[in-house]
């Protein structure tokens, strides 16, 4: 009989724990150095990682330099093409790394606005978020431009092999394939 009574008691104990499951999705993020950036994203911004900025190009058949270089053997890239793609990548990194640092600084400034003792106005927030938006736009443009410069260096077969290796189901036979270009 005691055995049967322990099940309802256990159930009541679990029911009392249920509100913990309703915790904010932000729980634990309040200890970040910059509230709006995870450590992984901060590191990605510093190193020039793609972070999804060129997804529009990538998913529409415009290969990017990093993944082309990673797949160089599968794509049978010649030395001249490898060098050209590497140059595109290095040029992109020279642009996006400083922009990544600028975005980190802008996010830190926004964080400081909200964590400070100063009275905060909507105009303060608008200026801070506009700065973040501008830097994000420049980052995205730089990553997308690298795809624009890389894609023409591959032939149709290499672009198809790239898409297949990246796991895309659509036949990416060349830049702008969906639009008949």
C-alpha cells in the first residue's frame, strides 16, 4: 500500500516543478559579456565566419569561397582557380573581420545603454540599433559579394558537385539557376 501512495506523492512533487519548465528562453543568457551576443557568435564575428550572412547566395546556387576551398579536391579545382578563390576569401576576411569587431562594439554599446544608470530614450535606442543594422548590412553585403566573385570561377558541373556535396536537393547547376540566368 505504501508503494501505491508514493506514486501520487511523486506526481505532486513533479507538478510543483512544472513552472521551471516555463522559464524564459533567455534564462542563463544574463551572464553573457554582451547580452545580445553568444560567445560562439562573438567568436564567429571576430574570425570572419559566415554566420548565415550569405544564405541567400548559398541556397540559390552561388557557392562561397570557404566551402569551395574545402571541396577543392572533389571539385577538381586547378591551382589557378584555388588561388583565385583563396584571394577572394582573404579579401572578404579583410573586410568582415573589422566589421565583426564593429558589430561587437555596437552590441556592447547597446548593452551598456540598458545596463547603465542613465535615463534611456527611444532616440537613444534608435541610434544604437541603426548602427547595429548598418554594420550587419555591411557584413552581409561583404559575405554575399564573396559568393558573387566565387561562383563564376566554377563551371556548371563543379557547381552541381558543390551543391550535392553541401547536401542541397535542388539542382544548382550555376549562379542564378532558379531565375534562368
